[in-house]
C-alpha cells in the first residue's frame, strides 16, 4: 500500500529503538490506549526490545462492551421478526451462555456488514422485518453510526433501530489513573479517536494527573516515535499533550463529525466489561431518538449478567496483569474457545499475545 512501507522501515526503526534506549534512564511505564497499537507492538516485538514497560490498556471496543449489552443483543437477535446487523468482530464475543455466531448457526437472521449504512439499506429493502444495528465502538465509529441513524429518520424507517453501546476514551484514562494500583506514567493516545475528537480533551488530564500524553499512529515507526516523545517528556519532567500523528490529527479534530455525535447521542454512564461502571464514559441515543432505541423497543434493559470467574480480562484491560498471568490463557481460553472478549477481538490483548506465541 502506498505510503505504508515508509512507516515500517527497519533502518529507521532501529534508530528510534537506539534513541529510546539512549534517552531512558529508568524503566518508565507507558500505556498504549488502542488495541490496534497493542497488536503492532506485540506482533513486531517492540515491547520486548525497549527499556520501558508497555502497559496494554482498555482500547479494544469489542473487549469492553459489557456482558449485559451482549446478552441484550442476543435476546434481540433471537427474535423471529428481527434481522440483527453487526460488524463481524462482535459475532464471536461470548455472552453469558452463547455468542451471536452460534445463534446465527441455529437459524437467527444475523447479518455482517462493513458500514452502518448497509443496515439502513437492509431496513429499506425489508419493510416487513425489524432491522437492528449493533452500534459499538469508541468515538471513531460513532459519527458514522450517528449519520446512519439520521438517514433512517430522514427516510421515515419505522423498522430500523439501534442497540448503542459506544464508549469514550478520556473517562477510561481517568479511571485508570485513579485506580489505587495504577502504574501508568505516560499514555499513547489513539490516533483515530483523536482524528475525530482532536486532543484538546486530553489537556486537562495531562495537567491534573501530571502525565504526558502523546497522540500516536499505528505503524511501527509511529509507535516508536510516540514512545520516544513520551520518554523525553518523562525524563524532562514535562506533562503535556503532543501529537506524533500529525499527518491525520489536528487539535480540534473533525468538527462535522463532532456535530453529528452531539446531534444524535448523549453522554451517559457506561459499564465496561471486566472493569465495571465508569461515570460519563459512554454514549446513548438522545431522548429525541428514543423511538429508534432497540433497548427500549424490545424491552431488554433489565437484563443483567455475571462474568466468568476464571477470566481476568478486567485486570488485563486495566494493565495490572498480562494475559500470560491468567491460568486459563492458552489452555481453556483460546481464540477458538474464548472465555473473554480480549481473546476474540482483532484488537484484544489476549489475542495479540496468543497470535505472537507469547507464553507464561
């Protein structure tokens, strides 16, 4: 792909590794927020060659979608009058007793799409079916989902609804920093989230908690440069927000995308799988769009669930433990038979470790 190989140049990567080694005077602990960044770090072995400790954070939206929401999705998808529409990475995430893929195998009408607009098109083409779109993700995917809902409203589609479970990055970072066992001294912020929201919202976090935050891309050179920028701040005693991902991110972000979010969604408390409730850390449909809220339409809001006690996904997502610390890792929890979402998702830390052959 054009303009991709340049960010994987091994000569430049070695230079950056040497510069990090020459700059760091102690083993700083840095958390990368995004699961995509985690996979690059683990796949390339970057986290094993640097004199810093990389802590893998709760940046996988599939992983942090709560068990209750998964069970609500399963309850809706099992209805004979529903066509349930989702991105493919949600289908194998385990609920309390099954997953969407197994439900599909038993005959439920569950479709995989690559865009929320596809769900709108399905609703147009199937007026006799209730079409429900499973809207998950961070601020990155939320604008497209908001635009899809506005299009459904414009078309007057009474058979379209959305099960929304969006989560927000800054409150999660704050929750990590306020945890009593927090070891994070610096953050690599997710570039795609900041492409939408900008980085101004991170400045109060950096100032309040005296923690450097560097907006970073996803290729090896992006990450190495972001780590170097973070280490330089730590060594100099600075705590600022800096932007490594200048080719894609501006301080104020994408204002039209932000306006779509503000139009369709409202900030709400959200339960994160394995972590628990984080105040003001999610988005729900605004009251104006309550008629399109699948949770209300199908009356599944009272479903509660309990996590598998063998799964330490919450500790992995908060960076206090690694997947290899889990007794189930690679034994009874594998990508083919996962106990928790981090072993399923393409951005999950447990899946990254397993794919890279990491062992205890």
